[in-house]
C-alpha cells in the first residue's frame, strides 16, 4: 500500500492521509518521557512528514490497537533503506521485534549497532544494561537490552533457561519454551556452548522472581566479543 504522511504521532507511529495509523515494524523507541523520544519525532518529521511512502507489511498486518504494522519506504528515494532503518541508524530506535524477513532484521540490527558503536542518539544515555547491575531489578517493565555472561543452562520438560547468576530467584534469567530452544539450537548449535560466553539479550524485561526476559527467537540473542560489548 501507499500513502502520504499527514502527522507524526510518536517516535514510531505515523498517521497517513485518511486517518490510518502506521506503526513502524520491528523497532522500539526510548521511553516517551526521554528527550530522545522527541528527537526521534523530529527526525521522522524531517524525513517523512508530507512525504509519499510505500508500506510493506511485517510479521503481522495490524496490532492490537488497530494500527497498520509495516516497513515504510520513502517513495521519492526508491532503493534507499526503510524509515525504520534510518531511525535506528541515527541512534533513535532499538530493534525490538521479529520481522518475518531475515534481510529486514539484519538491516535493522546493523543500523542499530552502527549507531551504538558511534554513540549516536539514545545510546550514550540509554546503553545496554549489565545483567549484574542492581538497578536492573528496579527498572520499570519495558523493552530492554541486557548484557552478561551465561553461567549455566537449565533444562526442564517444557522450558529452557539461560542463567546469569547462581540465585535463580533474584538474578537475571532468560527462558524459552523447549520448542523455541530446539529451533534455535538446530540453527546455531547447542546452548551449552554459550556457558562462559558474553551475550546480549533483547526483549520485554519483566519481574518474575528477579529480572527476566522471555526469548521467542534467535534474533533476541547476540553473542558478543570484547568489541561488541557496548
């Protein structure tokens, strides 16, 4: 579908002529109170307000609020990256959701990493959080990037855990269903190889006997080296 951008609603949502709202697929802004959220709105206004865009659907066509979910491409710059990639490349968004398209996921992750390495946009004030930072337990529920070293792997009949501390009731933990774990291991090898390795986990941070993120796909787990851990 195509449409003209009539307004910038927030850091990840555009309103098109006719009233339809477009939620940019696969990205998450910083909290709305942060100055970077306003910077993201300004960036979107500068590149997209009043512009004709082509919309390509992501993994889902609409969200629970009835908004269209998709990747927006500026019609006047055919062949250029999506608006989401431009936003992530300016350091004003984080990759937050599976896209149903490995190429789109890779493009967004590459743009995010480039901005993070360069210290652009949100990254100086909102870097990934250490799995051992006591503040992690006090953070509000929301999207987060957490970095740490995998201490052990726990396996139950229906669930697999990546443990980052010895106290499973208070330390940061990652979990996934056995089916998700099987799919990830089939593609990338056994999780046992992650023990002792530094990783970055992205997803919705919850409080479930300590800080916890559920993994639904391999895109949420990044193996880090010394240059990646930033």
